[in-house]
């Protein structure tokens, strides 16, 4: 019988959280958007970054790196690495005292990395290169939270696709054509209809005309397209591609982007898209944050 190569276990997750949050000013003058509160199903007010970390942990991740601005490192560490003051702790309910210990224990699994200069999402991801240490890894966005429509979390769904296909995986969602100017978009051929896709092109914020001509995918409806969901499992080759863009000063709108390197990664190694059975909540703009507050539960 043929011998199959063992699948590399994904142990690490990366969460970039080093932006300025300008679209949420003036709140972000004093509170990082990744720390904005979200009411979870258990009724607890959780900082968004905690929900994102819990998403990663749900998929079997053992270690998490959060990319932050140098001056914000202390703020994030206060949440995870320091217990509350004795005075506050005494005022907490027994349940919240227990949860306080959970946060500190979670902090043992978190590493904070710094992005010294804010030069784009791709540059922020690149800051995790040495920490990832030549392994495939899970990538999540710092201002996106996820709600699965099934028992398995969105990240866990992606992990199972990775184990089946042993390849780079991008989470996907359907999007209307009038929103294409805001998102990355993919096309390809279904491997499993309306579930997994062999991606043949990744385009960053394409025009509707280009998408109609080049990015149509069967079975999802007229003027519907497949957008990037905000969850990825990537091989460490992505860091070589990002390094080349940084060395050659290849920028889009003044910043080093991830999507252009995703397309190069796809061409080099192949890439599977997975239509996530869940919903993405973006907290990066006031109207979307409001929608999250009212709909996440």
C-alpha cells in the first residue's frame, strides 16, 4: 500500500492587531479596537481579541502570537498576563474570579510581537516570521470575529479541510457584486460543490466588470462572488513572498499587502478555498461594530 505523508499539525496562530483604528476614532484614541467589548453567548463582555484567540484555541492551536504596536504591548499584556488588583478581585463574583485565572492561564500561550512601523497588513504578518519558525500556521484578523452555524467552530472547519487536502486553505464567503471593491475575491473549480474550491485566481478588490468576466463561480447565483472570509492556513512560504515584496518595495496604496502574496503562493503551491459554514463579523467600522453588537449573540 502507498505510504502517505503525515499531515503537519498546526500548532501556531498569528493575529495582527497593530493598526490605528482610524475609522473608529475618537474611541480608538483611548481603546484599541481589538479591545472593544462584545457580549458573548455566555453573557460575558469580552474584548474582541479574546474571542479571536478562543476561535484559534477551538481549532487545536497551542500558541498564539499577537502583532501589536510597541506602545500597546503593555495594554494587551495587562489583559492576559496580569491578574486584577486585589481590590477589584475581591469585588468580582466567584464566576469572574475563576474567569480571571482563565485569562492569566491563557496568557501563558500568548506571545506579543511588535510591528515597529505600520506599513500594511502584509508587513504585519511578516513580523511573525521568526516566531512561526518555518511551520504552517493559522492566520486570523484582529478586527474580525466569527460565529459558526454548526457545532464546529469556523477555524476548526478550516483545520479539517487542511487535514484532508494537505494544502494552503483560505476561508471563503459569498458576497454581492456591489461589495467587491471592499474585499479580496477568488475563483476556481469546485472540488466538493459549494464547499471546497480549487482556487485558480485571487484578486484584490476587483471591479464588478472584471469579476463578471474572470471571477464567476458556478452555483452561487448571478452577481454573487466568493470573497475572502478572514481565516487562513498558510505555509511558511508566504514569508518568503512577503520578504521579496518588502525588499523590492512592492506596495499597493502605499502599503505591503497580503493578497498579492497569496496569489503568488497559490501559483507556487496551490490553494484550497473553503466556503465557511458561519458568519464573519467585522468590527473595524462604526456601522459594522454596531451590527456585531446587535447580531453576534
